[in-house]
C-alpha cells in the first residue's frame, strides 16, 4: 500500500497550498512594483537629460543674442539643437507625455523670431525681452514635463 496517499500527507499538502499561493502572489507584486520603479527611474533620468539639453539651448541662445556680432555657426547650431529636442519629445518616455506643441513653437520663436537675421542683429542687453522670452519658454517646457511626470509616474 502507498504511504504517500494517507490522510496525514494529504493534509500537509493542503495546508502548504495557501503558503505557496501567497509566495507566488508576493513575487508577482514585488516584480510588478520593481518594474514600475525601474520605469519611473528611467523616465526621471531621461527627463533630467532632456532638461540639461534644454538649458544648454537656453544658454547658447543667450550667448548668441548677447554676442557682439552675428555668429552664423551658432545660429545654425541653435536651429539644429531645437529640432533635435523637439524630435526627442516624440520618443520614449516622452511620447506618452501631453506636451503642448505651442510651448515648443514658443521656444523656437523666442530663440529665432527676433534678432536672428544677420542683417538686423543687435547685441541684446541682459534685461532684453528676447532673453526673457527664451528663459520663459524653457521654464514653461520644463514645468510641463514635470507635471506630466507627476501625472504618469507619481
């Protein structure tokens, strides 16, 4: 006769089933939470990198507008940098963010609409409206990204 099928053995198995169910469910919960934490961490790192790039555009734009003479290579570099940063917003994790496209247009306009033509270039003082518009456009984009991060990940 088989000793494995006696009542004692069967009761041991039945009492262990809830334990194993709890262990497996716990593992799923921990795995899910770890995955979410990693996604949040990756998104935060990308946002921080994006903000650094955005601030670099701001700094370059201010240096351009405050330079003594028109610098075509810096102007071209600014245009490319703005195009790149707009393209980055279409990639992960930003594609799930609701960033107002008008904010991006405002950044481009703030940098390139006035004082970007070599024939009309004038060195801008520190209190220039152009420089304020650039700083405000960058701040608005940064604020929008932070709000979207909080909405999605926190």
